[in-house]
C-alpha cells in the first residue's frame, strides 16, 4: 500500500514518538501536519523535517491550557 500523497495529522509531532512517526511518514511521501504547544518547537521540528520532506510540512500551533 502506497502512502505517497496521503496526508497525516500528528499531535505532538515535534518530539518523541510523534516526531519519529512524522519522520517515517515523510520518508514515505506523506504530507504531514504536526501540532505543538509551542510555536518555536514546531518550527524547529519543521526545520529538521525539511531535509526529509518531499513537498511541505504544515505547522499548527495548538493551544492546550489547563483549567
């Protein structure tokens, strides 16, 4: 099954398991959108992915606040 040109939305994709999953999907040609609670961390992750990405990566800032 080819993943080429599919799209994945990964929460917490800037570190840890989410980052690893995003890397693996990008290597398979998947368009990836990641979320992070920190815009600067999302941008840093996107820079790392940039070398691997065939097309583009969308960065999405999540606002997760405790009440």
